[in-house]
C-alpha cells in the first residue's frame, strides 16, 4: 500500500429517485445497487467500494430519506440517518430537472445535525442548459453552507471523476478496508436477490412494488459449474401473487430470464434460476419477518 494512502466512508443521500444507485454503479463500474424509476427502491445501506492506487472510498448508498408509513419505512429512514453518523463525508444528491422541494428541505434539516463535510451534488446535468444551474445553486446555498458543489451526470459519467477527486481531498490517511478488487461488502446472495427485485419493479404496476421482498433460499454450484439458485418472492396479498406470476406463468418467466442475465454477469458463470411466489400477509409491518429478510437496525 502506498505511503499517504487515504481511505474513508462516504454516504450518498437524497430524495427517492434522484439517482443515488446510478451514481454508485457508475463509480464502481458495475451494477451492485438496483435501479428503478419507482421510489424507495433501495432498502438497505448498500456498500460500494472504489479503490485506486492512492485511496479507497467505501460508499453507502442509503435508502431515500422520506416520511415513513410502515415499520419497513421506519427501518429505511433509520438506516439512512445512521449512515450520516459514521462517515467522513456526505454527498447530498439532487435532481436538477426538478425544483427544490419539500423532500429536499426535509433532508437539509437533517443535515444540519451533521458535523462532516457535505457536498451538494447536482445530478442529471445532461438534461438542462448550464445556465439553469446557477439560480438553483443559489437556492440551495441559502439553505445550507455546502463544503463543495459539484454538478454531474451519474448516468453518463460526466464530471464523476472530478467528484471523486474532490471527495479524496477530505479523506484522512487510513488503511485499505477491502481488497483492491472487491467492489461491495454484500454477499452474492444479497445482490442476486436485489437483481430479482429490480426486475419485478421494472415489470409490475403501482400496487405491487413496495409489497415485494426477495429471499434466496438456496445457492450452490453444480459439477458442471452451473450456479443453481432458488429464490422466493414474498408478496402481501393473493391478488399480487397472481400479478407477479402472470397469465400461465408468463410474467414470472420473464422476470426470471431478465434477472438471470444480470446474475450471470455478476457471477461470471451460467446460472439456473428457480422462482417461487409466496404470500406473507402485511410483512412490511411484521418485525419478525423483517428481521428474517435481513432488515435489522444494527
């Protein structure tokens, strides 16, 4: 490890849907956080690891901070809040195609209790004229004294390297927490479950997304090198089970095909994926179920 090597933890916060997972995937160079145009896609703090010769940044992609309506919502907000207390810097990500709103103000109020440097990261700059940014920056500046202000396009990678360089300036000298080639601290099962959930979000209508959870029940490698995965999709009502299975099982089959494609890229090997759908009534408000699915407040 190089002398003067720097390292630290950086939280990415922002309203649901501003591109937090997109930014982290762009930085890491592969998909580890799922993306969807539906709010509250990220439910756990996802750790992404970015390593160069000079530094290692461990990113926490937090659930969108919002006013919670269920025990799962409570868990998500607590996860985001706790992330702010354990990091070297905070990236507050905003969407420049939308006006500064109540959700942004709500987060800024929470940031006022944070002692660490807070960056204002203006995302989706590829969608607006550069001159439109200045009045927006002024609005944000009036509400909070940001350490740095960096415009980026998370999707296309514009200015993302400049953002990483800026973050590096605020990191202390420290150890390499993870091996240089590791990109996440989540086990493969977790990422596989998330990739399946992403495909359900992509393919289902409004009433289904928030009420699904995915659990990998089995994962093994056969003699032929094929990875065999058995996964259960939990829903809250029988009607949702019917929607996800689809006519003659057509939607479940499509979800499986799309997920398998991403899982094979992640694992680098052929995969056999089997999916089941089960009803767990009102699971988002049942603490024992939340714990069994990996939602813990520690």
